[in-house]
C-alpha cells in the first residue's frame, strides 16, 4: 500500500523471507488475488480514484499513479468502477 502497488514481487517475497512461489501461493490463498497482476492493480486504482475524486485531471492522475497513459487509466476505471474517470470524479466518496 505504501508504494501504491509499485513493488517487485521478488522484493516483496524477500521482505517476508519467502520464495516468490510461496508468496504467490499464500497471497492467492489468503487474499484471493495474485500479488502483482490483481492486487497491485487495485492498489493503483484506489490511489487514482482518490485523486480523481479530489479533482485532479485524469491525465495527471494517470502519470502520478503509474499508468502508461490516460487510456490505460480509463480502462481500469471502467473495469473497476463501471464508469468513466470523469463520472468517477463526480461521485461522492467515503474515502477517509
């Protein structure tokens, strides 16, 4: 969370004292997501959604959150929130 999904799986595994394979298995068993592909995407999306809700421009959010470009941010917002970044920005938030 502190690195907003931008951490190598090998580094995360090493910090736990586990192999990559063990981390992958435990992560999938305990959280139901793979560490990099899904969990990191959700962490990155959460950061982007908060920035959009705070009024940041989608292009700036894409850059700040580690998306390749604005269309990739748009794709994730559609997938996770079911709306466009502009529509998401207009939604009330319970984020604290």
